[in-house]
């Protein structure tokens, strides 16, 4: 059943870089458990929206709220603690670290032991360490990556690295997960698998997901709603099939090669 709880609300967000209006008057509301797609041609401002929502960039104007709380210009690490997680357009894994350690690093955000307890290895340190490891393994299992726990992340096939990034993002217990082109560079089999994984985690963890993606099969396969950006402006929003048939959207995509 759908909840009416609004997880993210962005109001009239704009940002300029010098003379460039990268995003203009962006509005979005995402409810608990919703899966929304953010699409648009290259350079439309999609990643910039993620960077604003995650506190990487400060908007020139506008506000956004997370679980009803105003969080405009809140630093990234605080937003992570509040339940915001993301993956990046270009994979950002610790290549030489094991698959398990990549997930554990993210988990550390949520551990309660302080520096002293870490240095002196108090009992609560070991307990939390053990719990974190068990939880990380559980996550890896969900992503079908548990058999690679000890493998260096950089040695995984590309599609599995992308999945590991999502697993790592999930380790911080997010309420909203932002995925920036998770299927980029994947083959059709990997994309299909990814589609199932995204659905699975949304349902299993009851989280909201905002997905930037060029692969239309993936977008139309899982998104319940789409928002289309072009030159920083929202040119369409709503039902996926209706949206992609909107003349403005068709025009925006004309001449744009699929990547
Ligand atoms: N830090 C920045 N400084 C200057 N221009 C930027 C910066 N970040 C993004 N841009 C510009 O903003 C526009 C939108 O970029 P981006 O959000 O990455 O697009 P998309 O993710 O939709 O492909 C582009 O023209 C890009 O060059
Ligand atoms: Mg981008």
C-alpha cells in the first residue's frame, strides 16, 4: 500500500554556474516507497539536481525538505545520517579494497562507538563491528555478491561493480536512494538484472528511489512517474508513457544518441 508520507520535497530550486542556468525552478515531491525517474538529454541538469539535494552544491535559490525538515545547504554527511544515499554516474568504489570492506566503510557512518572506544577496542566496539559485518554480508547476499566478499572490488565485472555501489549506498539505511545512471555501460542482461535489483530493494527496504537513467527500457520498466529536464527546465512530468510522448520531450531527445 502506498504511503502519503513525503520523503523529499524540492521547491523552486535554481542554480547558476557563472552565466549558465544549470537548473531553473525545479520542483519535486517524492513519497515513501515511490520510484521516480529523472530523465533528459545530456547536460540537462540531472546530476546537478542530485548534487544540490545531497548538499554538494548550494542552490542559488529555492529550498528542499527531507522528511518534512528543511535541509537546504545541510552538509552531505548530515544528510546521510538523516537517510539520504546516492550512487555516482562514474563508479566510485575503493578498487583495491574487498567487496565486503567497500560496504563496511559506508556502514561506519552509522556506528555509534566513539573514537576512544575504537582505539581501546571496548566491548561495544567489537559488538558493533560484528553486527556491521553480518549486516554487510546480508546486503551482499541480497545483491547476489556474497560469493565475492573477499574479492577486490576492482576485479569484479562492470555490472557487479555497479551493483556493489548500490549495496554500499544501502548500508547507510537510506530512506531515499538517488541512483545516477546505474545502467550506464551495462549489457542488456546486466540491465535486466539491475532492474530486478532496484525493484527488490525498493520493496524490501520500503525506500523511495529517484533514478537518473538513459536506458528507456529500464526507466519505463520500473518508474511510476517521470520528470523530464531539458536545459535545466522541467519540460514534462507525470505518467511515464504520457510523458515520453509529449512533443516537447520528443523534440528534446531528437538527435540525441543513446549512450
Ligand atoms: N560545477 C560546475 N561548474 C560549472 N558548470 C557545471 C558544473 N556542474 C555542472 N555544470 C554544467 O551544468 C549543466 C548540467 O550538467 P549535469 O547536471 O551534469 O547534466 P546531466 O547530468 O543532465 O547530463 C551542464 O552544462 C554542465 O556543464
Ligand atoms: Mg549526469
